[in-house]
C-alpha cells in the first residue's frame, strides 16, 4: 500500500522567512496530494491540494510543487507569520480513495 | 460554510466498555470516513463507507470496530470493548461526489476518547 514520508519533523523559522516541507510517496498510482494544517487540539484543515496532472499550484503565500517522476511533493510558505505556526501534514491518495498521511511537520514561526 | 460535526467532543470510558462516536457529515456528501490520531502522531485511516457499506478498512479496524449510517444524516463508529490503546482523537470526515472536486476531504472537530 501507499506510504508517505515527511521531512523535517520540526522546522523553526524567523517571521518573514520561507519554509519548505517535503514529502515522498511510494505508490505511483497516487494522483491527489493535499496538505493539511492542524493547530493544537483542532481538526486538520485543508490548505492546498494538487493533482498529478499539475506540477505546481499557488495560493497567495502558499505553493505546492509535485515531481511525479521522483514521487515527491513539497509545500512552500513564503513570508511566514506567527499564525502559520502549526503542524502540517501532507497526504496522498488515489482519486476517490482514502488519504494516507505523512508524519507531520511542526512549524514554529518566531516573531 | 457547511461543516462535519461530531459528538461528543470528549469521551472518557472504562476499559472493556462500549463507546459510540457520532458524526453528521456534510449533507450532500456521499463518502464517509473515520480516522484516528494518537497524541503527537499522524492521522491514520480506519475505514471508508459508501453506499451503505464499508468500502475499505485498515488493519486497525478489527472486529471490535463497526460503523453504521442509521439514518440519512448520522454516521457512527462503535468500539465494542475498548482497550487502553484505543485512546486517541477520532476524526470523522466526508467528501462529495468523485470527480474534480470530489476528493476534497473535510474533517470534523474530533472526539477525544480516553480509555482508563
């Protein structure tokens, strides 16, 4: 089955800097890759997603890139703000199937 | 904006007792899921449900677990005889029709289950 690995497990950045979180997946049939943000004690919230027919997608300060050949995808947050501090999870699925999550990255943005 | 709602938010139970976790998915969604998250760990898939039957389940979802959609709105997870290791946050999730937008998964706020 699908296995998703995520790095780093923790990431500390200064406010205004960029943050990059990377994930790799094992199943080449996976074609949908969402990213979720989870604040302490809250539900995971979808922040951006990408499908395998697209290489990059941007939404304001957030972007996701996908390399299907290498089976990895990354989340890029620019101009980080303290409210970006949270745990970020990547996930992969075959369209319509269950999501398999990565192990999470705890992002801390220091003012 | 429509939300997945879950009750209760917290559930404390004794080992060996049965618990039922309740969820109301988004009304026009057709695919329903239960995930769990042990404190500090990743979100893990338990079971998916479509057209009134289980479509897939993980190895975590053993004979002690069952799901039901007793009416047109509720989706429940039952654990028959809870164990200490069942302590976790349980998230219900739903998604709409398959297709361009169908796989966006929306999570409920979770039920924190503590087994003593």
